[in-house]
């Protein structure tokens, strides 16, 4: 068992790759009542083109399969729904699908091992029939329609479509009514058998546990075998250029909302780059920034915008989103601030203050068992150890951050998505 330690946050992670291929991470939190488990597979909405193992067949699956599979795994052959079973045990259970992974989880104060039995049973035993797949299409179809009527989701998806030409991140995670109509039980089993291979999965446990003991408990509950073969995903090469600069749509909103994006690309050291971009975003548009204060005091900006840098092994972009009376004023202010920073350089005192704030945010993530477990799972599928953020923090200098400002905050890679109200 490999032990990873971080002295700054006083945390340890015990990591072991089992003989069956499954990777397990145990993060002990002594004297913590909550226990959290999350089991994820490196299969998300962008993984729609691959070569099956061991057959070697090239497959293009409909959009939305990863999300559809997540919904269907709860349904058991005996007629029960595992989400209901877990709820009856008094645990808080859920699942979610992202662009690059799918995860099943629960948080418990009691009945932990009974809940672990149920989680590890349903994830390892899919049950798909023609009837239950058809029934699910109606449920997911309602979810898709709901998101189509959600202005915040639409402003986000339009930003993705403005940035990405071929990367499937520009497609809704749930797919479309048309795409899910093509899903059948054979597609679900083929996708499950390919991506729910133990060697493509990570199970993270966080709470008051003895690492060796909980790993033995996990081993007892593994019933499936791993093919251990390489999963071959096929992605088209995404051009560096954006697709289009701007898109405005009309929906039922009381105040216009916006999403401003900067298209980037993945590279080797994404952690250091991510830290620098987070510092820059808060310097440009955080609550203490000159731009935010001016716009907020003038009543142009409604609340603090969200400031995100989203990335995986296949994509990377900045996203600034919020509500404003006139989103174009926000865009112009942002352009002005970026140019000002590029010309005059970053104010050292402001840089150091925001850098300390970012460090505080990283440290606070370790206060909650759920945050810790989800963070390590998500970062693992990006090829990152979550401790890297703490460990690389000091290497992010003002000069390096200025270099990132010039490289990434490029007006030619900038997109603007707006949803405005009806006249």
C-alpha cells in the first residue's frame, strides 16, 4: 500500500491497486462521525467513440449513454431500486455523470457496511432489459427538456459550442431526445463491459477507518473480474481556434445572464497553470478587484460571478459566468482589465493577497469528508494527485502568472454567450 502524505494539511492517503485491477484510496479522518464512499469509472459524456476489448470493434455510441447508464444501474433484477434501499438505511446516496467520469456515492453516520454492500452490489451487477430501457427514455427525456428550459444551462452549453468544434464537451451530458432514442440494452451492456472494468475505476473512502481493514472489507465485496486490457478511446483533434465569438438567445429571464469563455488546451503541468489562472481570475474579477467593485457599485453586476477553470486530459477553458444589466459592459470591462494587466504587469501586493486566498481555499477543502473524496476521485481521472495543488502552490510566481496571462487570456480565443429576456 502506497502512503502519500502532505504536511501542510496534515493528511495521509493510502493508495493500493488490487490484484483485480481496482485502485482504492483510503483517506483516514480520525474522530469524524461521517463516512463517505465514492466509486467512479473513467467514463463520461465525451467517451462516445472507442474500440471494444477484447473484440477490437470500433464503436460510436449515441450521445448520453454514460448518463443513461448511471440512471439504470440503480435498478435491480429483484425489482428493487438501490437508491431506495440506501435511503432506507438512513444514508445520503447519489450518483452523477460528468464529461470525463461517472460516480456512485453515499455518506453515512451509521449502517455503513450495509450501505457498502448495496453500493458495491449494484455497481457490479447491471440489469438492463428492453422494457426498463424504454421506460427510462421517458424519464431522461423529461430531464433533457428541463435543462433545455434552464437559462443557466443554456448559457453554459452555448459557450461550449462557441469554443469547441469537434470535442464532445459541446454536447449535453444527457444527450438529446433523438440520441437517447437510439440507446438499447446492447449498447448499455457494451459500454458497461468496456468502461466499468475494475482497472478503469477508483474507489475512495474517507472517514475514521483503519486503511488495511477497510481495504479487506472492500476486497470481500468485489465479485466481478477485470479484463485488464487497455481502453482505447477515439477523439477527433480539436482545432485551437474557437468556432464563433458570440451568441445571444432569448429566454424567460428577469435579468440577462452571461458566460465569457477563453479556450485553452491541456498540457503537461495543469496544476501549476490552474493555480495561476485562479489567481488571475480573482485579480481580474474577484470581489476585491477594481473591475468588480466599479460594476457592482454602479448596479451593473448582480452578485459575484462564478470564476472557473475547467479541464481534463481532452479540453481546457476558462469560464466567467453571472448576471448583469448589460453583459456587453462586463465584456468590455474584462477586456480593458486584461490589457491593463498585460501592459503594466500584476500588482505584487494584490497578487500575494489573492495567492494566499487561493491557498486558504485549497486547505479548507480538507474540512469535509465529501469534498476530500470527490476531489481525489476527480483529480485522479485527470492524472493528478490532489496534494499537488498544495505542493506546487509556492512555485507559482508573479512572473509565471504574468506569462499565463499573456498566453491564455487571448481575445482571439474569447467567446461570449448571453441569455437575455424577451422584449
